[in-house]
């Protein structure tokens, strides 16, 4: 069974093709296109590459296309992307303007190009279904809550992968198995033994931090929208609710312009005034740009704030995990985030940290009470597995 997972950005298409034949689980192709302006052409190029490279003999061999969909009204989990599901995504376009519109456009193009192939979405919110209500609730009037104004949490596929893989690496296969079966069976009873307490830091163009107790999320730094929590590349992070009406009044912005600036001109770009990419910001900071230095400090401060929150909720920690573009590649930010936490058993070995780049690694000293790990994420695998399960259920 071959499943293509398409990762759709506002100007990019990335894909991975998985082959689940004969009980195996193999990634057989990986590729991507940047600066996409025409989605139909991008899909054509993707299918052509799969054929050229011998990964797909004919399109009919595709059992499904899976998507890491973000947010939909009154809908989560792993679902077929029919018209009703697409409409539910469109109903949340204004909450996730950088994510939902490109996904909807891409899904419609796939539907047109591959009419017989099931299209399936695994929503990023699915992983937080079992988080405690108190962690997901905003202190808003009841009718706001009824209108869906609550924390949803995102990056579910990535944090689920980290929950499973970290449990394997920490020698807790029963926790890994619980995570693997989570969407099928629900959390059930926690496994025997001491609780496994992990904090997963997905730090990239978009960042979030999650606490995991025995593999199940107890919350996420992203809230109603992917515009909250830590500062993102160009999207604002946590912000006092009154900041938006205040900025609109004092700067004379209308709603559309305020939304645009929050989603396009905030985050690390807004803070640094240099770039939305950590590499450029670090280079500017190294050459004395104070705003760039401050941007990095805010990022580190916010990451620590969320780590602190989950450290308390979990009553201690077994492992702190770094993943995604920044988490996997930026040793200096990992060191800054984990600095001065030895009172909690968290320490980093500088040499191990420097050496760990986009590979699985333990970067804490051998004798540290808390393992600090780098684990490259694999969101597409999580999506592909759930798509396969949905297809097998019929
Ligand atoms: P992501 O959204 O996970 O691709 O992460 C993007 C962020 O990670 C950007 O700020 C990049 O600067 C950083 N990043 C991604 N890959 C690398 C790399 N190979 N080396 C250094 N930084 C990277």
C-alpha cells in the first residue's frame, strides 16, 4: 500500500511517499518544491518525479494522499477530506490564514488531478483531545467558549512522533505502544511503572512546546490559532488580548490590516527587523545588531517559560527533547534554552550538543538525571500511519 503525504505551505509543496507493503513501513521517496505559484503545476511535477525515480509506476498504485491539516470547525482526528471537511476548514480560514487557505487550495487541486484517490487529513489538533480541560480553557464568557474560543494546540503529528520515539529511546516500549495506538484506542489506563515525563520542544519556522505524561499531551503552547505561544518566523506569539484593539485604534489599522501584520510582520521578523530565519538573525546578532540579539533572547525566554510550566505540571522530568529546524540544528539556542536548569537535573554536554546536527543524539552528560535529546521529527510518517489505519477500517 503506497501513501503519499503532501505538506502544503503557502509557497511550497513537500512530499514523502511511504510503502506499507508486506507489513513493512518504508519511506520510498522524498522531495519538495519551493516558490510554488501554480499548485496544479507543482502537483504535476511531484507525480512526474515519483514516476521518473521509479517510486510509483502508475498513479492508480496510490492508495491515498494524506495531509497534515491544521484546523477545522468542529472536526479533528483523521478524516476523509470530502466537501464537508473542506468547508469546516474554510470556516477557520481567518484563524489560520497562513495555513488553511493553501491547504484547501492544494487539496482541491489533488482532488481534481487524482479523482479516484482518497484524500485524508490528520488534523494537528488531534493530539490534544485528552489534555486536561483546565489546560485548554480560556477565561472567556461561556458563549465565546461555545463559539470555539479555546486552546486547540497544534504540531500534533510532530509531538506524537516525539512522544513515541522518546519513549523507545528511554527504554519504555509500553509507553511507545500506547502512543502508537492512541488514535485507535484512546489513552486508556496509564502503563505500569513510574510516569514517563517528557517535554517536547518543536522549534522551527513555527514553534511549540508540549508536556507529555506517559506519552499523552497535557497541553501545548499553541492555543486557538497557530499565532500564539512562542514567537514564530513572522507570526506573533502570545499577546495580550487588548493589544489588538489598542493597535488598531492608535495605529489606525483596520481589521484586515491588523490580521495581516500579526501573521506576516510579527514574530522573529518583527522583533529582529532583519529576517524570519534564525540563521540570518544569528549572523546579524553576531555582527552586533542589538535588535537581532534581542529577538533571540525573546525566543529563548519564551521557550523557557513554557518548559517551566510543563516542568511544574509534570512534577519533574525524565527527558527534554529538541526537534524541528531550530531544535535539530541550532546548538547555541539549545544551550541557551537549557542553561541554568541544573537545579532541575537538566544539563547539556557542550561537545555532544555541538556535534548533534539533524541526527538522533543524547546531548546531556552521561550522569545527568534528565536526558536531553535531539530527535529529528517525522510528521509525515505519523500522518501516513493514520491514513493507512483509516483505509483499513474501510
Ligand atoms: P522548520 O520550519 O522546522 O523548517 O525550521 C526553520 C528554522 O530552522 C529556520 O529559522 C532556520 O534557520 C532553522 N534551520 C532549519 N534548517 C537548518 C539548518 N540545516 N541549519 C541551521 N538552521 C536551520
